[in-house]
C-alpha cells in the first residue's frame, strides 16, 4: 500500500501468510483466514466463519480492538466500483440490529468483485 493510499483511507490486500501468523491467537481451532485487507493501521480479515475487524487505537497503536462479525449477522451488503474520475471502490456491510452500515474504501488496484464474491460466499450459505 502506498503512502498516498494510506493517507486517503484506502485499503489494500495483504499477504495471508503474515496475517495467519500475526492473528493465530484470535482464531478458533477450525477457523481459516481467506482474505485480509489493511486500511492504514486497521485491518479486516475474512475467515471461513466470520469477519474480523481490527481497530488499532491511540497514537502508538498498541491498544487494539477486535470486532467479530459472524456472517449470519450480516443482513445485506453492497459494492460501488471505481470509475474514471472516482478512483475508489467502496464496500458497505449492514449488520442486524444497526441502522448504519460499516463502510470501507479500497484503491482501484483492488478487485472489488473478488472481495464481494468472498463475502457473498460466506453470507449466502
């Protein structure tokens, strides 16, 4: 991820092997990481069982909050593709019991269709 993308709040796909090593301590025994994306210091991780949102807090980022969203709690989601002048793609996820969606922005190099396909595969089971 480039510095400009990070400053603009865009997310980029990260190496799965590094994520598996760094987040093994929060996974269930039968849980596997499928995809992971980084947004400045924060991450969101797609496993075969849930979506994990990693929120680094404070100036140093030592304090971390982990949000676990079972796929069955996702009521619907949408994607908005990048255009000629709008270079960002967006993912919105609505969770049962909340009115506002979780919104994530991606740079144009990310395949938003692939991300949508991963999410759809787990939510629509």
